């Protein structure tokens, strides 16, 4: 359908106004909201991730595209709820204790929402106890920990250990990312997955919950 391509192109341009306009037009034509989400917004965001990984898009452009998708999702949310469309998974995300950086974490959260995940963002400087309390109270499948500073890296390990000590480690998969981490360190601290960027974070989250690429 040509409209899906048009919607995906608007996402690649980061044109939020056009994204919402096309989504509303599709709804008025009777297109199922789940198709608009999956064939339009999700696939458009996947193209953004692929372009970013290939070096064809840069961080400011990815942020614009993620915001455009987020606005499209906000327009679809009431219709999706009425149609009984469930999120593909649930993610708890936050920057660990001792780290006040949030740009990368915010982009990951936006892209996960755009990919169909329910996301609860705890913000920055989040203590292990807060993650434990949220996992205990909520039905999360993935806990995503962001760490930019090497000095806050120990808190990433302590958060994973705190989940284990609380008897919650088997309940969730732990995804880590940020400048302080690499695949080796992620494995050493006991994480289930590592993502070097926001696009990969979406892919890894899908893999961790067994959802594939979509």
C-alpha cells in the first residue's frame, strides 16, 4: 500500500505533522489501527534504526523521527485501546544511580514506545531499590539500565544484584547500554543483553522477549 511508504518517508524526515495527518487519514478510511501501528509507525521506525546503524542518519535526526512516531502513537492510543490491541512487551527503563544523563535513555524509551512496547521511564539517578520496587509491583518483562559514566557503572551491577537478592531476577531480562558499557562488561555484570544504540535496543528487547523483529 503506497500510503505505508508515504508514512514511513514522513517518519524518516522527522515530519511529525505529516505523520499525524497520514495516521488520521488512514483512520478515516477505516484502516485497522494495529496495521497503522505495525505497517506504518513500527516499520518506519525500523527503517530509521537501520539508517542510523548504516551512518545515513545522525542522532538529532533520529530524535526527530522518534518524536514524530511518538506523536503518531499518541493519536492512535485511544483507538488502539478501544480495539483491544495489546503492547508487544513491557519495559522498565532508567539511568542508574550516580548518573544524571538522560538523552540516550530518552531516545531508547521513545523508540521502544514507537515499536509497540509499553514503557515506564524512571528517569535519572535511580537507586537499585527503586528498580526492585517497580519490578515487584509491575508486570515488566525487560529492565533497561542506562550508564554513561564509568563511575556509575558499579551501580549497574548493584541493580542487577539487588533484583537477584529480592528474588526477582528470573522474572525479568536485563538490558544495559551507554558509553560506560560494552558487550564484555555487560556480560561480566550479569546482563542478559547489551545495546550500543537506541535502534539496537529495540531489536534486543524483541529478542529478549521472543518477539522477533515484527
